[in-house]
C-alpha cells in the first residue's frame, strides 16, 4: 500500500481523497445548518474516486469525471451561465481533473489498449465540456456586466455640471462620477505645469502610530466649494483653504482620542447647503467625523460647531450599538450627504471578541435654526 502511495497516481489519489473528506465534513456541517446540498454527495464521490485511483483502478477516473460533470450542472443550476460566478465553483475541480487526465496518471490505471482509448476519449470530453461551460459563462458575463450606453441619470448629470469648476463631493457629484468637464488642462500642456502653492497641515505621526500593525496615512480628497478647499487630516483636523492662494482660512481640531485606533486616516469631508423654501441658501456646513466615532457639523465659513446639530454640535455613532470598546468602531470613509441625510460607512474592528457591534448607520441632519452666509 505504501509503495502505491509513493507514486504520481498514488499521491494524486491521496490528494483527491483529502479533498473528498474535506467536502464530506463541510457538507455534513452545511446540511445541519440548512445550507447547500452539493458538498456532501460531492465529498462521497471524490473520496471514492481517490480510493480507486490509489488502488490503480480506472473506475477512480470515471468517478472523478462524473463528479466534475455533476459539479458543472450544479453550478449552472445555482448561477446560470455567469462566468464570474462559475469560476470559483469549477476552476479547482477543472485543474485537478486536468492533472488526473494526464497520460502518466491514466496509463498505470489501465490494463489494455481498449481501456486507454476509452480513457483518452473520456478525458477529451471532460476537457471540452469544462472549457465549454467556463467559456460560455464568460461570453455571457460580458453581456451581463458591460454597460453599452450611458445611464440617463449620468448623462443628465454631465450636462448639468458642464462648465462648473466646483467639486462638492468626494466623487465630484452625488453619483460619484469623478469626472471634470474642465478643458483648460490637456495632455499637450500638462507637462508645463508648475506648482502654484503648497501647504503643510502640521498634523504629523505620533510615536507608536506606525507600530504593531497600526497605520498613519494622509488620504484625503479635498472638496472645492466656490473659492474654498476643505480637507481633513489623519487626526481628523479640518482645514479650509483659499483655493487660489492656499492660505488657511480656518482650522478645527476635535482633540479626539486616537490611541486605540488601528488605522489613522481621513478620506474627506462633506459639504451641505440647506435651501429655504424661497430658494436661498440656509446654513452651509462641513460634515465630518472624529476618530472616536462622532459625527460633527462645522460652519463652512468660520469652522465653528453648529450647536443645533445633534447634541451640542455632534452625534454619537455608537448610540444603540451596545458596548463598543475604544477603537472598535471608527470611520475612515468620507460622509455622503443625500436628500438631507448623511450616509456613512464604518469600520468595526472585527474578529476580536464575541458580540461585536454592528457598523451600519443612517442619520438625519439635524437643524433647528437657519443662517444665510454670503461667500
């Protein structure tokens, strides 16, 4: 038995057996949880296939090829002709089956020329079937996922935004198109650009903030409203700059506690201007977050907290989330303001403890008083 194992067919059969036993255990577990019924029968068939290959019996290859055909049929039943979804279901079985179909594996399992011919024909069918299913899946996927024409909303947005040089959102528009209609800069003249101004935020990494897996990065994409740029730093300081000169108009430091955070970065802030029923601008706010999970609203012109926002200018992002240890919930993504609501993506420091809090938030912008500020 040991002599049979120490050979290419023997090791191949052992590998197939191990895969089968793994599928068998996982299949029983999934069935107990009410999951997929595929893995249990697939594990039984693969275990039998590996055993017969070790025993130098051609039946092992027949069982493996049958298992692959059934796997392909099961994949088609689950996801249809979608190559991106078929690939994780079929790639490894196809590669292992290709190895099992090699002549140096097949020959020791056959005892006559007739068996070799039948095995070669079956192996060829296996290869063609596998390639056909995966190829057809990818051809179909191209039709599924390729956008052949601009969406009406996106086309309308580009037309409405044409000629404007503001960048009100992280992706310029609420749809995140990240496209500028400005035409003054071109590939022909970009090489001749020279710096107009530069700024150093002064927010630097503190000792230990790059140790033991911690990261400190400046990753902000500024937003531009009229002649002002707004950005945030890794320690969540917010700066308003004159877009022409780079002069700092105001800055705000939340003095938040960042000692427990694994990742120190702020990717951007949001701008919010509330219209009155008459159409004039009401308050103009910069919406940002702190490293200790608070959402705050600042006056876009002065940098002062809006006291009518939440409780004294801030909203706790851990409310009704249960117990949240320091550093377990923080925001790195920029806020998005849509229809008077702030949408946030938060990070839960997961896989650390049982009963970790949920990270989803959906918040209204609170305001009780309204102010109008002229630029």
